């Protein structure tokens, strides 16, 4: 049986606490760290383990069992402490460090410090919301990278009863269908003869331009 991943979340503000609680609800062990005592008290019954401490302090981190941590999420709002915590976690050998950036310059600094993934929570959510609002058919939109985006849309009526070959999405829009959501389950990497049904959602992947053109047609 595979070992269950263990997570550390440093900084339990709105973003950090939401991530920590979501992971805990999924059954993962969470070590939450925040310097505000009232924040820690409010989350004591929701996380596996939580401590009131400064996660940007080297001695504090050295005293923690970081060898057991698979992924650390740094969501500290103070720029200096955010950078220090990220740097120290990498120095202590944490396998994967994901850090919330405050702005583009901060993101570049985090890249230099060795953060494995930099996220721009407000920007990313803003982009997703904008795309979700422009069309009733768009279910979700995610920027995986500068050149790869994912779009989930409700399958239009014109495709119901057709399979992937007949829909011809790759030829017409240069996007690939990587999954179909149907009745609460996902058909991953669907066959070319998979027929779209009423109520389906299709998850597509492609370049930003192609995905935008595809989304604009719905």
C-alpha cells in the first residue's frame, strides 16, 4: 500500500487555511503552522496537527519532522517571511515546496530560491472566474502553463449523439479531449468512438489561443 502523503501548510490565512482544510477533508495528514495564536485556536479541531510558530525561523523549522513532509505549501502573506520560509524548506530537503506569490516580481524571486511551484492565487482565480462568466457553457478554465490551458465545457447539443471522430474537434479547433465527465464520473482519455451524451462535460487541452477560440464558439 502506498504511503499517504503528508503536507505542511505555513501561513493559515484565508488561502492557506482553505488549502489545509481541503487536504485534511481528503484524508491527508496536515501540519499547519501560523504565528497568530487565535488563528491556530480556530483551526485546532480541523487539522491533524497545528502549531503556533514562526515558519520563517530556522530553529523552529529545524525542530519539526520535515523528513516526513512530502509537500510544503507556503502561504505566508509577509514577503520577507514568505521568501525565508521557502528558502529554508528547500535547504532542509523538503521534497516539494509550493509557494503563493504576492506578485510577478515575488514569483521570480521564488523561482530563484528553488520553489518547485509558484502560484498566483488571486490572479489565477480571477482568470478562471472571468472565463467562467463569459459563457454559460464554460464549467472551468485552468492555465497549466504559459502555453497549455485546460477548458471544461458542457457538451453543446450539436455534438450529442456524435463520437469524437465525428465531432472533429482536433481538426476544427486544434484541441484534444482528455476526459469526459458523465453522471459524476470521469472517462479519462476517451476512445475515438466514445459518443457524447446529454449532460456530458468535455475537458479539453490546447494552447491558449486555440482554447480561447474553442471557448468563444460556445
